[in-house]
């Protein structure tokens, strides 16, 4: 299993524990990864979930605000 796929699994587990959402910077800190690593994990997780009824969404909270 590649590192990105492993991080995608970690991200899924993390997201499940945050039913009200989370900020990307918070996830970076708590998962111990860089913004680039997290972005790749997000893309991988979305690809894995593509055929499922669940997905990982991102909402912009406003100009200059963190993604959630």
C-alpha cells in the first residue's frame, strides 16, 4: 500500500471522528502531515469513495478563511 493510500485511510478514520467537520490546518496538525500530503490524501480518498454514497466535501468559509 502506498503512502498516499495509507494517508487516505487515516484521513477517513479522522473524518469519521469529526461529524461536524474540521479545518484543513487542524487535520494537518493532528495527522502530522503537510498541506501537500493532505491534498493528495484527499484526492485519493475521494477517488476511493467515488462509487459509494458517501464522500468527503470541502466548504470555503469565506475569503481568507480556512477550508472546512
